[in-house]
C-alpha cells in the first residue's frame, strides 16, 4: 500500500449532464429545470460525493486525503479519480423516482512516469425503492420524511461512496496489496 491515497475532486462527464438534460425535456427529471439550480445540484453532488468517498476510505482505514492542488500528486501515493458517467432518473416506482448514479473510478501510481491507471472499476448506486404495502407505517413515514428533506439523495451518495471504497478494498486484496484482515 502507498503511504497516501490522494482523492481528486469528483468530476461529472458532460455527456451524463447532456443526457440528464435531454431526459428532463422528456419529463423525466433528475436535475431541476432551472439552469442555475441544476448547476448548484451538480456542484453539490461533486462536493458531497468527494467528501463521502474520503469518509468511506478512512472508515476502511485507508490512508486517504483529498487533493485539490493543481500540482501533480506527490510521489508517495496513488491518485484516485472519480468521473460520474450516469445520472439516470430511473423509473417511477409507486409514484417516486428511483434514480441511478454511476461512476467510473481510476487509480494511478504517482511514481509511474505515464499517468496511466492500474485499476479502473465502475460503481453505481440505485436509490432504494419506496416502501410497499408490506412495510410498516413507520418505514413509510420515514421514507416520506427522507424524500421531503433531501436525505434520500444523501443516502444514495453514501451508498455510492461505500461501493467505491468496498470495491477498492476488494481489488487491493485480489492483487495481494492488502490482506483481508487489514
């Protein structure tokens, strides 16, 4: 393992944004119709996702930190980059959106002269479905509160960041860089 894993701020692929805007025109929204609100939501998603990935990596006891400098990542670590490639609003399920956010993660060794990733993997988070008829009334109320306060999106960011950290750890174990017990 390197002494540091430098997490660059998450980016959003312009094609994913264009696709989300096209779907908005079809009445399937994941982004607000207002351009300024849409830009704010995308900026918040990048910030929240970067912070959540850092938190999940630290929870996994990995030596992670965010790198925002324009200078190259220090040679003592790896560079982890995330690029959101899918902002799919999903299908309506019992009257609620069930969005899917997909991200491609690439990891490169800062000491390597060519900035080519040695690990690339995809992660996605699908929002949980609304409680159905067999769910307790407390769960239904909790879901309505979460949807009304925006917490549902926060939980999705957490699930996506958890998937990023989990798959990173699995890849390290698979390649013998990290032991299962570490």
